[in-house]
């Protein structure tokens, strides 16, 4: 029981890590990115390619992957999302859905549909025991990274000029432009952060379990649920939402593993029914 | 100098502004008055770059800026204080000012000067902008534009939703802004306030100019007729 709680909290960190980028992109650009989960999966594949290609451990590949993913986010924003966002409410959903299908099929063609996993080396298998609960270092690291990333994001948004412009743009796009804010770099930066955090989360998912070209769908749904349960627009809320999801999943799995994922969706549904709008 | 030449702007099928022209020179207060829906706000939004005009042009110091985005006009010294204040609700008072400051032109205004103009603001600069009263929010909105050092300040419905006393305080500031060589283009429904400060008065009716000149050259009856479009009946 306690073991399940601990595991749930730790896994929840990774859910929050995927979700924060989704939340940020929606909060600032009103972009519902259906391809967000697939971009996370791309991060895992990228780690696989870089790590085997260079013969380095997966975690050593991360510093290379993050700027690359950031760049991908910027390019996607400038060539794809920006146009889609001009096309009304539905266009971004359709465009990112198309992107999602495209990514999945490219991955199947390039890497086959076989499930893969990332080899974290000895570190991934090591763990420690605390109060009778076996905890893996990898999960602890995943949670710690999630907290650090969310914390840094919070600081960037709260303390820097860029963060101020991001929040101003999210509050009122027109007023931000009237105050001299150039919206393009703001949006590009946010898209970059969004994709980079997704890729990072993808790497951790790949280390902890398996992934295949179609894994993005479930990742996306979990991310959506974490955002909605935690309340839109709040990074710490997103972390809370992720933890609630993780704990629910682990607790239900104690009883019957088959219902673990279903329970999460039911919880999400209940939250939507009971509290559809948050202040 | 700001020059608007035969500017037209549409809302869908509806023409909101009909070939309007105006000239704004440094140190001037140009007041545009008119009833609801006369096209005043659309005119200001088109000058600020938020509403693409369907024809005509906007010139700043002789340079055509008709197609420039609003954020670029800010760096040129053209700032709009939008109707309804539009403060950034998740930002503090000071952060609102800092956003306005970030691409500022060089000039006399900075955060310290704004705090001098509104002494209460320094103490409350850490408060969320939404916690302020309407009048205080309007002051922050003006401050947010001032810190960018505009040469042309566009004010849209300054008095909207504010008590007469606050409105008077706002208008009392204007001489201090004009001292620095700024020009003010003002849109108002509150005609009496506008007349008091304006060096030039332009009345709009359904997107067309019905009156244009120095306020003292018109009788209240003439202004009223132009405002409501009563020309035929009053003649």
C-alpha cells in the first residue's frame, strides 16, 4: 500500500513533465497540441539513436537532445502552428492531429512497430529500500527532474523578462502587442520549451518502460488528464494532477492491474463532471 | 507628426470608418468625439495597427506605417492606451509597467517618473493589477504606455466606467504630458471633458467627420448637432 503510494507519486512526476508543455502551449498560444505525446515518443527514439550512434549512455545523450527538441519546437511553431493558429479554433487541432499521424507513421517506417526501451545501465536497475519500500533510483531521478524542470519553468515565468512577456501575452495578446511585445519570439520560445520538456519526459518513459511508435496517444491522454485535474495554467497544479494520476493508477493496480488505466480515466471523467471549471 | 489620410476601416461588411483624415502635431490634443458606434475606437485601433484598414494610409513623420504591426509602432513612439484598460491580470502593477518598458524609445519617461506622477503606485507596485480600483487601473494603463516614451499617445475612452472625480484627475495630468512635447489623440464619449482639454475637436457620426476645428469656434448647439446628426432639423 505504501509502496504503491510512493511509486504513484514518483510516476506522477513524469506525467507532470509531459503535461507542463501541453499546459504551457495551451495557456499561452491557445494551441491544443494533439501531437504532444508523439513528440515525447520522438524524444525517446532520438535518445535511442543518439545513445547507440555515439555509444554513450542514454542520460549522457540528454544534453544533446534538449536543444535539438527545443529547435524542433521553434521550427514547428514558425512553419506550422503559427499558420494553424490563424485559421480559427479547429485548425490547430486538425493540423496537430495530422502531425501526430505523420510522426507515428514515420516512426513505424523508420524504426518498425516493435516495442523498444532505453537502457539506463546499472543505474536504471539499482534502487534502495526505505521503511520496507523498495524504490528505484531511476524513478526518484525522474521525479526529481520533473520537480526541477517545473520549478525552473516557474522561476523563468515569474522572474525573467521573457517570462513576463509570456504571461502578458497569455493574459491579453492584443494588449501585449500594444505594449511592444513581439509575439513571434514569445510563441516560438514557448513551443521550444514545450517540445523540449516533452522529449525529456519521453526519455524517462523510455527508461522506465517500453515505447513504440503508437505510444504517443496514451501519453497525450495522461498529460491532458494531469492538466485538467491539476487546473489549467498552474504548473504546481499540473504536478499535483500528475501525482493524483500516478497514485490512482498504482493503488488500483494493487487490486487489479487490468483496471489501473481505466481508473485514471474514470477519475478524470468524475473531475470533469464535478468541477468542470476552475477559478 | 502623425498624419492619417483618407483612412477607411471595415467590420466585415460594415464600414466603420469612412475616408477619415486627421493631422496630429507635437504638443496638441486632438479629441475625437462621437456617439457609440461612430467609429472612434476603430479609428484608433487602425492607427495603432490592430485593425488593418481597407484603404487610406497612416504616416508618422512622413513615413508610411499603414502596414506595420502594432509592436513596431510602439518603438517608433506611437502608443495606444486601449479601451477598458486591458491590464495584464496575472501580472503585478510593476510587471505591467515593465512589459510596457521593454522596447521603449529613449525619452524622459521611466518607471520612476511614472511613480512620481502617481505617488500611490510605488507603494502598491507589487500588488496584482486586478486588485486596483478602476481609476487606479486606468493610471497603470497610462503608465504602461508612458514608459515606452511615446511621441504620440492614443487614449481610447479614458473616462469609461470611472467616477467624474477620477476622470477629472486623469485629465488634469494632460498638461504635464504635453510639456514633454508629446501629442495626444483622444477618443471620448464624454464631450465636456474632451472640449476642455482639446486643441482640436473632430466629431464623428457613422464613420464620417461631421465637425472639425478648434473647440472654441463651435457653439454647444453646433457640437450637439454634429454629435447626434441633427443637422437637417437644426437648420
